[in-house]
C-alpha cells in the first residue's frame, strides 16, 4: 500500500466531487411524447404501475386514473413495459415521431406472479424471479389495510420465517418483536433495519409512509450487509413521487377505537365468596363472609357496604386512535416529489392520562439533473410525545393479584378506600405521577447517481440523522389514608417529590459510495456492484434529578431541594467501515449466480479483531427456462431451484468491551454524612473480543403453475452461530465483573413455505394465500455450564431460555397415594400436584428440576384472502402459532387462594367431587406454594392460537361521483384488527406472555375497529 | 471520454477495497472512562480507598445474621436467608455466595490499592497521607478477612490483585494462617492511622478501630492474651466512653457518640447513589408499613434479666401474664424489641391476633409483612424515618466501646483472670450504664449473657455462638415461638410458627464455600459435611 495516508473522509469528499462535476452533456434532438393509459382486464384504471422503456433510463408511473406520459423521447421505436405487483407484466411496441404524441394502451391481467414481485436486495432491486436467495416482500398497501399503530404489528402473518411477537398495546411502546429465522445470539436478536438505504429504526415509522418492506432471510441475500446481518435484514422504502406529468394531493386517514382484548373473565361474586369461605373452613378458620353478606353483595344491595368492584373495568377503558396523512406527490421529467404531513394520535386504554402522538413531515424528491445524473434529497422531521403513568404495571398487577372485588374503590365523599386489602389499584394508577417523553428526529438523506450508457453507474449517498430525547419523570408527594377503616395508616405515601430529567442525544452519519457495471452479451448477463460505507454513531446522555420540590406543580428538577440531588452522564461512539462487492451472473436467464463479499470493520472489537470478511454465494436454476421443460411441461410456468451458503456477522454488542475501564462514582461512601466519590475497576477487558459469526445454508424452490395463478415457495435452512458473546463466570476472588468472551454457540434449523392462489371469476378477482414456518433453536456450546435464572435455563442442547422447573405428573387422589410418593411438602394431600422425583432420592426439591418447555413459537402461520367485485373489496388475514409453551404464574393460577382475581377457568379445580380436574385444589394462602414450588410443568400450557388478525371491507366510490366532488378517486373502508382469538387458554391471551417476564403482561393487546378513507384530488 | 469513466470507475472500486488499511485509526474509539490515566495522582488513591469502604458489612446483613441465631428469625420460609436456620444450607445457597463475593471484592480493591499506590509519582502524593491510605487499606482488608474466616473457615487468601487464572490456582489457607494475616494487617495499620479525623474524613478508620478489631480477631481465634492487650490498648487511648442513653445510641441522636469506634456510614442525602440505608423499611414493624423481614424470637426476650439482675426464672419480680411479662425488665429489652404493650408511634404496640388487636401488626401468618412471632426489632428503628422508610441515614455500628469492654472481660476470664479488677470494672460499666446491678464476681456465663443482650441485632451473636461452640445447644428448637396472648376462650397461647423446626448439624458451624467458586477452582476444598 502507498505510504500516502489520505484520510478516508477526504478521499470520500474528493471522489464525490469528482463524480458530481464530471461533465454531462444533454443532446437536444427532435423529440416526441408517448402518452398512454393502463387499466386492468376489466377496464378499471390501474394507478401506480411502473412504465419502463427497454434500453433507456426513462421510466414513469401511472397516475390515479391510470394515465402516464413520457416526454422528450427521441424519435424511434421503443418497447414499453408496464408492471405492478399483482399484475402480469406486459410490453408493447410504440413508435415516436419528432414533435408528435404517440399513444398506447395497456390492459394488465391480474396474476399471482409472485416471481414478478420487486424485491429490494440492498443497493438494488430485483424481480423475485431473478433472486437467488431467500427473500420476502410486502407492499405498503398490504400493511396499511390493517390500521395498526406500529409497522411491526403490520408485518405479522405475511411472511414465513418472520416471527412477530406482540406484547401488548402500550401507546408509543407497542412495537412487536420481529425475529427472522429464530434467535442466533444470547443478546440482541433484532434484524438489521435499513430505511431508504441506511440503517434506521422501524418502530417510529408511520405505516402510511411505507412503500414496501423487503426481508432478506438467508445469508446470501443478507451478505451485502455483512457484519451486521446475522439476524436478517429488513429493507424499508418510503413512498416517493413519480413522473405523472402532474401533481396530486391525496388524503389517507382513519379513526379507530381500541378496547382491551381477551381480558380474563371473573366468576360471579357469589361463587367467589363461597369458595373463599370453603377455603377458610378447610384451614380450620371461621368462614370469612356470612351468608347474609354474600347474599347482599350478590344482590348489590348497598355498593358501599357490600362492594362488588370490577377493578379491571376501573383501570381499562376503550380509547380512540387516529392516523392521517396528506400527501402531495407527482412530478415531471425534471423533478418528482412526495411531500407528506402525518399526524398519529393513539390514546391509551388506561383510565388516566396516557397517550402517544407523532407528527411527521417528509419530503422525498428526485431530480433528473441530466440524462445521466440524478439526485434525491430526502428530508424528515418527526416529533413524538408520550405520557405514561408511573403506576402502570403496578396498578394492573395489583388489580389482578392483590385486590378482591369486596374492596371498595371510593367512599361517597370521593376519598380512596383501601378497605379489604392494602391496595387500591386505581389510586396506584392515577396518583403516582407520570413519565413524559419526547423525541425529535431530523434526518437528511442525499443521493446522487451517475449512469453511463456503457453500463457503468456510480452512486453516492450521505445520510445524517439526529434524535433528541427527553424524559421527565415526576413522582408527586402522595399520602393516602383510608378515612374509614384505617385512618392512621398511610397506604400510599411518598413524602417528597422526585423529578428525574434525562436527555439522550443520538447522532448518526453515514456515507456510501457505490460503483456498478452491467453488461449483457449473447446469453451472458453480468452485474457487478462494489461499494464503500462509513458510518459513525454518537450517543450522549445526561441526567439530573432532585427530590423535595415545594409542591406537586413544580415538576422540573430545578425546583427541588439542592441537597437531594443526583446527576449522571454517559457517552459513547461507534464507527463502522465497510467494503462490499456483489457479482450477479446469469446465463440465458436460466442459470443465475450471485457472489457477495463484504469486508467490515467495527470500532466495537478488539484491536486485532476489528475486521471481518463475510463471503457468500448463491445459485439458482430456473428449470422452467430450459428448452426441454418449456416443450414438455407446459403447465408449470415457473420452476426455480435455489441454493446458498454464506457467513454473516453480528456487531450488536456493548461498546468498549476490549478496553480496560474505571467505574467512577462507583463504590461511593458517605463519610460524616457527606457523599464521597469512589472508583472501582470496571469489567475486565477482553482485547480479543470479536464478531459473532453465523454460517447459514439455504435451499429453496419457487413454483408457479396454472398460468401463474398458483405459486409456491419453500425453503429449508441451517444456521450455525459461533462465537456468541457470553460473560463467562470467573472466580469471585478477582473481585470484578466477568469479561465478555466469544464463547457460546447457537443453532437454528428450520423450514418455510408459502402458497398463493390468485384468479378471477367473471367480474370477481380473488386471492388466497397461506404461509407457515418452523424453526428449531438450540444452544450448541455454553462454556461455564448451565445458566439458571429462576424459571429459565440456558443449557447445551436446549433452546435459549428454556422453561425450567419440576415435572408435574398428575394430581394426588388419595392420602395413600401421597404417602407412597416421594416427600413433597408436609401438607401435601389429595388434590395437590404430584411431582416426578427425577433423581430418585425420595424427596422433591430443586435438584429435580428439568426442562419443561420451550418459549419459542413453532409452526407460525398466516393465511390471507381478498376479493374484489366491481367497486367493492374485502380482505381477511388470519395469523397463528401451532405450538408454543406458555408458563403461567401468579394470580392467573392462584385465584381464591389469595382471595384475589378468580378467573372462570379455575372453577375446574380439584375437589373430592371433581377428581378429573384441570387444576389442583385450592389451598389457603402460602400453603399454595405446595402446588407451585418455583415453577412446575402443570402451569406450562399449550399456547397455540389462531387470531383473526384483520378484516377489511372497502368501497371505491365510482369515478364520476368522485369527480363531482372534485376528487379523482375515493375509497372508504371499515377494518377490524385482532378481531377474535381462538386458544385453549381461555382468557389468557398467549401472545401476551412475555418471555422476559414470568407473569403475563397486563397492558392488554387491543382490538381495534376503524373507519378510514383514501381520497385523491 | 469513455475511458475517463472507466478510469474513474475502477478508481472507486479499487478505493473501496484498499481504503481500509489506513483507516485503522478511524476505528480506534476510546471509552470515556478508559483506565490509561489512572494511578497517576493522589486523587486516584483517594477514590480507591473510598470504594474499599463501600464493601464493609452493611446494615442488611448484620441484622440478618442475628436472624440465623437464637436471637431472631427470618420471617418467611421462602426468603433465601431461611436455609441457614433449619440446617439445609448447601453450597448452592445464594445468600452466603453474595457475601463471599462482597468481601472478596473488598479484598481485591484493597489489594489493588496496595499494589498500585507506589506507582504514583512521589511529587503527586503527600507522603504522610500515602501512609494513611495504605494503613486504611490494610485495616479494611483485615476486616474483610475476619468476616470471611468467621463465616467460611479455611478460605483462599490473595494478598495482591489476582487474575482469574491465578485465582483458580489458589488453595485454602488455614484459619490460623488467615488470623495471622489479619492480626498482621491490624498491627501494621494501627500506628499509621490517626486517632481521629476532622471534617469530611470523620468515619475513616482510626487507630482505635484497628486495635479494637485486632482484639475481636484475636478473641475469635482464642488468642486471649493478644485480645486482652489490644482491648486494653483501646481503653487506654482514653478517647472512648459509653453513651449515657443506650436506646438513643442506635438513632440519629447517637451518631458521632464517643462510644462508636467504627461504623458503616450512611447518609440520608445520599439516596440517589444508594449510600443510604433502608433499615426502617426492611426491619421496621408493620405498624408503619414496613416489612420486618427479620424478627426477634421468644428465646431472646426471655434472656433479658429482671431489673434486680436475676433471670426471669429466678426473680420474684417476673409476672408471666401476657401483658405483665415485659415489666421490670433490663431496659435493653425495650430498647431492642417491640413487644405487646410497648409504646410505639404515639400508641401501643399490640401484635395479638385479630380480633384481640385491630392494629396492622396483629399476628397473621398469611401476611408476609407481619412478624410470625409478634415481636419486631426496635433497635435502629428511628421513627424519624417513618415517612421516609426507604431513605435512612443512621450509621450502622461495626465496633463500639461496650463491645471492647466486654471483650476485655471475656479474654481475662478465658485467661483464668476472672478476679481481675479491671475486667470486672469494664464489665460493670456496661451493666451500670443501663442501671442494671453491678456484679461482684465474673463467670464465663455472665460474659456470654451480657454480650447477648447488650449486642443483640448488631451482627455479632452468630459468631459468638460459633466460637463458643454452643450453637448445637441453642439452635435446635421444635418451632420458633413468640408472644403470649389470651385467646377468645380465655386460654393463654404462645404464638408459634408451625413449620419452623430448627436443626443444627455440626457442619453448620461454618457455611459451605459457594459451589460456583468450587466449580471454577478444583484446588479448593469444601468445608466438612457439605
């Protein structure tokens, strides 16, 4: 290498300038115009179809009435192609005469045409027919058919191998967990998200802004993103304008109502109180309630004297949600743009101030500066706000777990009652202050491309984004007594305000250069792409807090007591440098080869481990293109076999693991009541910290038959991850935290399949589709041995965080049976659970724990159907999981044991008259532990479910009516989301069982009904 | 022109692949807290000494220790401290593992300071203060090893910072070797430590603290002459005296008393960084919505003498009626334990079960925060904190003068000098401070009785019953018992936790070395019986 060390930034700037100033000459000749229309086979105009000209860079998109115009066409004969997802591509020849307008009409037939779908493959797009790896794509319209707050929720059920786990409807924090082909690491398993060409975030994008979402699943597809792609890649494109020759204004919007879905049902009050009485009696205590009390309560005689409080009803309500976008889009030969303003408002379903609001403005512009030089400027400004109660979670938990319905909500004078328990969930929810958060995000994304007629193309992209976040948490002074029952005991008290103001600042800068060369001769087609990317991310944080403000209205830390304060700050930065290349080769469109090579460097790794090389290769054979096949097997339109292998990395680990650090302000101590700062050694550095490496092999097949109406895609894969980061235990004598090492291994093996049928019967267009996938996750290497965390386990040969506990084998029926069994608990009797003595030592204890469940969903599937008849359209989406273990804990299985929430399903509990019960007998209070020691397999339940995820009915107002209202198009629709769920776990929505917690999440999933319109002007 | 683009094109592509080599500096980011600049100035040493103090035994554990003796009980069976009272503690038990880690962390910090302080250039550190930092570190290391050896017996003893590999090669040192080292550390520290401090240094280790801890270490290992001499040396310093009001010593009013020789310092204002304590919330009574996770048991209540200096079984003053049994008792009972009829928070503490009592402390085995014995801890529970339960600031005493006086008396008795006038005088100082009659002669039992009632819930009883080898007599009981009360049918009942039978296998004189440590180090030997 040369000794001249030109800084990389300089080099980048220089070459960008070189690219941009390179001369470009536009030859003015005699030109003509092509104008045309595009309609479907029924003659209905087709907007948004892409029209390209073979052998030229000219392209445009059809407008709302299906019209398009191509101006400045040199005289000559051209082949025009029209294509759109869901339609069969069509080409027509047209001759242009200078100074004249030629016209052309397309009639596109609707097809399955899965293979004609355009997929973003990173730095390029390809039709699915030419893709050699495993990819998926969903068009934005498909997602917006389902009015959802978060695009992650919108992805559920569409793509096999893309698992979306939804943990509830908390406004502003309801992003679902998206996993592609299982979990490859013990740390962050999220996919790499690319928005408009650069790393971005998925959670705050407005679904109405999305043009398409592509997912790269296998190593060969994702390899162009090398070091960061081990968990798969999601490529999102936002909507852009197109050359329609005019501008139009569109409005999309909906209003929705959200209600908590699948709240558990409570038994009637009489049954509940009688059951509690029985429990008291069986524990040799006097019955808790008199018959008169029970009767009065059941009859609702006096709500203050005999309360029957529906706590869940007091905590949850139905709440509105609305999303609206106004967009100006369109363009001419020189400029195309899409300017949009969006306002999303989601109110929470809790009965206190609780919302998420998002304002987004986005300007996506294209400039055709010359015949060769094009540029894009994409600007975005987003403002997000949330308010959430501090008592959230606590309140819902106490409502189910600790507060009987006989506890009163409020006395007639409006003061809170804590009469029958020390909790008042409503007070906990509403009186403990809140957290107000705000994020302001700005981003600028500039793209330049220079194309030559000889097949060379150069691109440069610069992106910068800045995200400011502020969280203000305020805890007021509170002191709530029960004025009637215990006037001297404070049930909820906080004698000082606490105000915590934290600010986070993220700044990312990303620059990319690409060079492409494309050439075809004879049967050979080459496409070479090389590129360079440099990315820098900075993070800063500062936090200040004070307690003891003068009153509850002074919520900023500055108003607090200076002697009761705390501050903190943190900073970090990471940098990534990448070089990558991809070669596509096709022979006769029949044999397709793709080779990728990515060489990535990351600042997160040890000095000698900064760089990694990630190769991949994939091959596809379009069997249907073979002459013999075309001749003999005519009913198969497409048959493609695919195979790939590749190696990918994961760099999403903590910063600075390779550096020795000192923890300042750690080990502080107060001498003489004055705080003195301390310093302690940080985590032990591991200078050899490096990539987590995933090798993945994939095999797949794509088939289309019956005139492209039926399509099938299937894949099998094997993903082996090594060098997974793990804090390996070290001796306590070292006195420091364990260093992180590339030590563990994880395996994911699975398959995916999707089948789609799309056809038309007379005037009815319809389609149905089904997809399903399964993944088997296993830990293959875990130095340091098993890691046990209460009821989850990491162990070689088991899935990550397997459910761990005692195996329950049945319910004891007789005292003799108890006596003959291994010793469990001195109080064990008939009706209690019977545990397996795994080690045969005659007693049941922690040594008898085994793996009792797998938290990962299996056989995840989705099914969709849509139908269109004249101006009416309807669609349905079902989504489900075929096999999943859910571990139930807490109140949901305790019921009357602790006199808390008594769900109806627990009525089927063991008693001498109900020996064939689903649940063990009720036992009084802490004796319950004999039925739930830590965790046992009895409470590991079948979490399979099927959800009617979406229903959508739409009507497109006939054009002449729309025109009369000065609109070019108008559609109205009604949609339902999370309409119904079928599950063996009645009242316990399995999608809410969060693997990170042992208890169900109580911010319930919401069921939404919405009414929306799309208007074009 | 075409060739120009070809050249430009190749340039971009080439650059893409060669650019990396000179870009290494670009990837070389550094953490804001990188270690490169440490150990260059005095402030670095100060920060490290400070963090070494933070590993001292704390309020939570010291009170917990008494819950593992005949003084108290861990209130709930599912608490991880419970297994140390029913004989089922095993090498997997998590509570002892936490303490093992805490004290070795302290040892490692002290060792790191001792190994690095000489690297600070002489011009950058005051030579007198440097000697003090070294002495503080040695003192603290002695305190940590004293905890470790008395909890676990023969443990490994690193005296310099160790790597994981070095740690895994270590073997057990014998308890004798460890005590030798502890005494050597205190001996080295004492002369270099000042007698007292001023300003924001108050609370650091003093010469008196080093001598007093030397006495404790020597006494624990049966080196009575050394213990007596060290205790005498503390007494001869003339700086320490007993706080007049025993009850007030364990409150905000008692902080900075001349009785306190060394304490784990806490401050209310330090809540944001966790340098406060939660004594009121954790060990206070349910009356004030506290948890009371360790509670006194009947055996301790019965151990307090009557004001005539006789035990409850021999004194005519004792009335066994449920509401009279606490009258005329050693005043330290009321200062240490909350019992029915005790005045508390403007009312009367009444822990009899409902409906006899309508108070939050009413006995109720179903409520985890209510004491299973009906007794709650009074010592260190200062009502100043009742509305700020999570934020206490009272220092927890690790060494006080009364302990030194009793250690002196004990050592003298053990040396066969029970008739030593100074020993008797020291002993009687402790009794007369609380208006208990002075004794005229001294026996081993007198000393043990006095230590139990004087030092209850200060984290010392556990190690006293171990070194006296009396745990196997005092620990096994069929059930944990508590208050007496008369039930609705007029029958006198003694509250008992039905499933709390206590056992004491001989192995329990030492806790097991944590399995996690044995797994990593095959050279380590487990204590007998585990």
